[in-house]
C-alpha cells in the first residue's frame, strides 16, 4: 500500500504542464453571470426556508449577489430583466421567499 501511495501523492503534487502562450479570459459571459446569480438566490432562499438566516442576513446576501451580478454582467441593458428572470425561477421553487414580490401567473 505504501508503494502505491507515495507515487500517487507525488503525481498529485507535481504541477501539470501549462502552455504559457494560451491566455485565459477573466471576463464572464452573461450566461455565467446569470447562472451564478440564480445559484446565489436559490441558496439564500433555501437558507430562509430552513430558518438558517435572519431577514437582515437575507437582505445583505441578496444585495451582495445583485452587486456581483451587476459587475460581472456584460450587457448593461438586460441586467434588470435577467435579475427578474432569476427571481421568477426561484419563486417557482420557494414561493414564500420574496413575499414583497408578486409573481404573475
């Protein structure tokens, strides 16, 4: 067992080969920004549903998520529409998460 463990650890610890000529884009697409927002809002509503966070924490976390989405979103014209779409999807799962928002049926 020790004979297998040491080479395995060495293989995991050694860096992988990289091509230094390839550039990795640090910009996020609209789709990625929208998915991150949806995940954050779902997480917040799940925590509210399970009584893990207070209303103040909910507001703080949603504010952070919306600010992050606004900074990462590429198309400034569709930010509000994309945010409302995310909230609408979350309301399908957690209808009581945003009592101040009424969803059209």
